[in-house]
C-alpha cells in the first residue's frame, strides 16, 4: 500500500520529508504522478483538484493535512465509500489559542492603530479596554475553540462558548444551537469564529449576526472565509457598529491585491497563518491511521461526512 499526497500549495515538500524520514522505505507518491491508480488506498490531501479522487477505485481513506475538511467534502465527486480524517494536534491547538490571544490583546490596546499612527508621527493617547470590560464569545467549541476559550478565561476574561451541543467547561458560559445564538451574541464584545465550514455555518458572520453584537464589538475570523459575508462586515464597520475585525481566512486565498480588506483602516489581515499544521508533529497520526487502515482497525480523528466536520 502507498500514500498518495494531493496537496496544492501547502508544505508539500515538508510532508514528503516527514513521511519518508519517519518511515524509510514508505511508498510515497505525489499527485499527479500516482502510478497505477488501483494501488492507491490512502491519500493525504489539501485543496485537491476537484474530482481527482474518483481516479482511484480502491481509495479508502482521505486524510486532511489540516483540522478542517471542508476542502475535501466540497468535492461533489467524492467517492461515497471513502473515510475522511483530520488533524488533531497539540501544537495546532496551542498555536490557534496563542494567535487569538494576540489578536484580542492587540485590539484591547489598539496596537495596530498605534503602528498606523507611528507611520504619520502622530502622538495621540487613546482610552483602552481592560480585561474586566470585555466578554469574549467563541463560536465553535471543538478542539480549537474549547482550548482557546479556556486560555482566554485563564487570562481573566469572561468567556462564552457557542456550539451545537452545550460544552460544560469550568468558567465558560455554555450556549448551544440556533435558539441560544442571540443571547450569546448580545453579550459578546469580541466574537471569535472557530466553526467548521458546513452548510449550516456558511455565511454565519452576516449583518443580522453583527447587529446582535453590542456596540463597538470586534470580530475575529480564524475559521474559513466563507463564514463571512464580506460586504456586511464592511457595512457594519463603516456604520460604526463594529469597531474592527481581524481576519485570517478569506473566500479567495491569497486575498486578491485589489480587495478592499487590504486597505480598510479597521481590518487587520493575516495570510491564513493563525495555526499551521507542522508535518513533523502531525505525521505520526497520519502513519497511525495508515497502519490502522491496513489492519482493518477504526481510524482516529474520523470526520462525520453527514455533519460535515
Ligand atoms: P471541531 O470539529 O473540533 O469543532 C467544531 C465545533 O463547531 C464543535 O464545537 C461543533 O459543535 C461546532 N459546530 C459545528 N457546527 C455547528 C453549528 N451548526 N452550530 C453551532 N456549532 C457548530 O473543529 P476544530 O476546533 O478542530 O477546528 C475548527 C475550524 O478551525 C476548522 O474546521 C478550520 O476551518 C479552522 N481552522 C483554521 C485554521 C487557521 O489557521 N486559520 C487552522 C486550523 C483550523 P459540537 O461540539 O456540538 O459538535
Ligand atoms: C486547517 C487550516 O484547517 O490550516 O488546519 O486552516
């Protein structure tokens, strides 16, 4: 059995190195040089060309090289029998929490604003937010959201979490389902999106959602660009209801040069780096699943194709 890597633009070489160093002699193939299609049962994927998987009649498992699997499940020709797995990794989890904490603290002290002021030699002191002034709402209380929420809570923030099923974590207010969304939003001065992209969550960061947030709320989207209705964000920022946004993910990546987000004074843009899988750290779980598949055992970090995450 071999591992086929189908990876457009993300650390391809690092994955090849990690797999072959960890398991010398492993038959690693890189798409489109897949060899005989019948021999491929296990694929490691990120942003594959849609339709590519149907070329492999014996494919049994597609492992995402990241936490998200929307890039795999969006393929209308995804073979029905294939199991999909994702990465759950301590580094990935901790890196996300660190990034979100950095964005929260930056916002509270307006450090981006002072950097802009420095560019015009402008000395202007502004009021700032304190921990006790801010309630943070985390949408998506899975592996990344729960850890991020707990880290923020340990820093002294009041933190609320919203998910499909309520997550009872010490010190975190639990909200669940569409019926509790409004109550969750109405208390969230900083809204963090850590939802998976599914039919239910697409476009969830829209005007109606933003209107339910308190005046001057701040939005951090580190999940997927398709969660955000871009023109609604700009409208709510320009109207002054939202005070700003930090965006790490976009509908089109790389973010096109002419996109208004680049120059909007209230938007901070980062290039999808909130938390990046380190192949050296995540390779062992990929190989573990490869072995499990060969031995007919249950796979780790399996995704529900019905739920979409
Ligand atoms: P998980 O699958 O562990 O968690 C998903 C959470 O979202 C769960 O709490 C789930 O609820 C909740 N959820 C799903 N659907 C709904 C819904 N319709 N309404 C309310 N809550 C819902 O995912 P992770 O925490 O591992 O990752 C989250 C996302 O972060 C990834 O899918 C990916 O898109 C993004 N990501 C971004 C990165 C970046 O660098 N910007 C890096 C890594 C990931 P329940 O618990 O009840 O099932
Ligand atoms: C992921 C990502 O899903 O990097 O892991 O976006």
